[in-house]
């Protein structure tokens, strides 16, 4: 074999350690801007097996990738962020053996090609399958709690089960390359939300000029997130779009729309996905600790003040009612006691509340203050969603119930229930008369929603309406900006 030494050309020789060295240099020069970039760094730092290059160079799998990433402009992204031209140029060098200088030695070209192909591929498949932005990271790092200076905690503003890439997904993605399924897999990971494709179509032409690319692309990114459930998967659902200040309930061709009030800028309504399971009539309100601290502790021990607001106090551990006079300011602040408002007229939750499972004690409810629905900007609550037409929503959700049940609900929400559960001897003559005239057989406390109805508390600043057009909404919580900042890295 030594007879062939004279034919050896130095810059044609490929050494794996030089390939890895080139990859390391490229990783040092690049910033990490997404989840895929972090995985790539760890993979090649650990000398992971080459994905694209082999003893025979690079084959048509790279061409399949190049064909897909060459279309990222249609998504609003720059081909430069996926190194489209570099990949195409290096593929040409490999196939025509154009290794004629320091930067074009075979090991360097193959290292550059291996890294750029993996980087572009994983950025694309992870971004299209899960989103280029992690919503949990973005939303749940916006609002710090009041606390000490040592450790900062944040309010949970995003509590939706959302798929995210794990090691299994990355290994599967590499296996798709090795099994020559690159093109099919890249088609497979495209967002399934129909809204995404409508928005993508708007990126080009008059719509982009009308609404602006930033608004379109931020809402496209929201459509990439794989939520545990989506409105488009159901014929019947309830959706609260926070920026719109409206609730929409749909059941095939039937649509119920109403104004709603959401959390203020300081007490934002979190994003949630769940299912409405119960309607409670004349609910009691357990006053949040923050309100107890800010508005109630100053009146500790004042029975007349508590009575005027129809508040009473329970011990959390036993559930027993404690006389107001016996509860001090420090006892209220200890968290061992809860302030409760009686159900009925004037209750802060109104007459009807709609329950659904979530980790943040959020619900949809009526309100005694009807004037708030006349405002254009309705971000004034402590986090829950107040409804303009709660009885109509109850009818929508309970349509399978008998007419008699609606008569009971209607009777209950108009009845004076403040006298129930109290010692008759402690009631005034007028209250005793009310108690005697109440038709207790007509009173209803709660009604199950069967089947349960999906409920979505989401955030879109650009959303289609039934007429086929689009509505734009003010970014009331400032959620668009951090998403735009992150996806701008791909432009």
C-alpha cells in the first residue's frame, strides 16, 4: 500500500477527531437560542455518533432536509438562521471534491456539514412539533411574587399540559435520518392546529400589510404549542380569549357570546385547559388571603363590619365557625382561619359559579356589579373570570336537563337565601317571614354538567370570527413581546 502514498492528498484525508474539533469550534461560536441547540451541544460534546456523514460522504437524506428548510421563508423565518446556503455550498464541495484550502479541507467541510445539518434539522422538527418558544418558560417567568431578595418566585400564568421534546423524541428524530425517512418525518411534525395554516397563508400579501408580520407570527407560534386539548377538536366547548374580553360557547351551529371580566395586570388570569363539570348556585366565597391581608385584617374583631359584608370566619383545621369578636388581626394573618362570605344577593361571586378542575382556584362566575360590562377594558378582577350572562351559559351547558331544573335554578338565583342555616330565634321578624315563604323544594345548590364541556382560557391577539374575517385585540398582559423576542432569533 505504500506505493499509493504518493497519491495521497492531505486536504482530502478525513479524520474523525478533526471532524469533532470542527464541530466544537462551531458550537463555541454559536449562541443557544432554543431547546434543540442545547441538545445538540450535549450530544456532540459527548462525541455522539455522526448523524449525516459516513464513509461514503453524504447522501440524499441531506437533500430532503435542504428541500424542507429551503421553505422556511414561508413561515416568516430567514434561511440564514438554518444555514441553507452554507449547507448547499458544502454539499456541492463534497460531491465535486472541491477541497483546496484551509477552510475547505475534507474534515472541516464534513464537520461543518454534519453540525449544520443537525442544527437545521433539529431546530425545524422541534420548533414545528413543539414550538420555537417554550410557553411555560416564557409566561411563568414574567410576574415575580413579593418576597425576599434571596430567592425570587413567580406567579403561575401558564398551567396547561403541553407537550415538550424529551430524549426519546431526539433519538427518534435521529432514527428517522438513519432510516431515510427525513422528508416524511418533517411533514409529520407540521402543526396540526388549522389556525396555524390560516395564519401562515396571511404572512404574504395584503394581510401582512394589514395586520403586520409580528402580530401574525406571534399567534402562529401559539398554534405550534401542543396543548393537552384544543378547541378545534370539539363541536361543543367554551373558550375565553383573554385579550378579547369575551367568552364564546359553541355547540356545532349554536354560538353564545358574552362579555367577560378577567384579571388585572397585577393579578393576571392564568392560561388553563380543563372541563366544566358543575354549576353551583348561590355559592359561598372564601376570600383569598391577599384580600384578607389588604382589606379585611384592619376590621378584625368588628362584628358589625363583618355582618355588613355578610362575612363570617371558619377555622381551617376543623371547619367550625368562630365568633368574629374572638378573632384578632394576628389570627387572620396566620392563615389558620378563613373569611367566608355568605351565598346569595351581594356575594362577590354572584348567584352562579361554574367549576372546573385546575391548580389555581380559577373559575367562571356571576358578579353583583353589572356596570363593569359597559367598559371596553375589563381587566379588573383578582384572576377569576366574571360573566355578563351566567344564566344563559348555564342553559347552554345544561341543555340536557329538564325544564323543571331550569325553573329551580331560576327560582334559586332570585331567592333570598341569607336566612338559611341560621337560628330562627336570631332572625328578625322580616327575616322569619322570608324563611317561612321560601319554597325549599325549589332551591337547588349544584347541578352536574353531563357530559362535561371542555373549557379553554387562552390568549390570542389575532383570532378569526364566525364571519370569516379576523379580529385583533390589544396585548393586555404584554404576552406578545417575549414571544416575539425569542422567535426573532430565527429572522
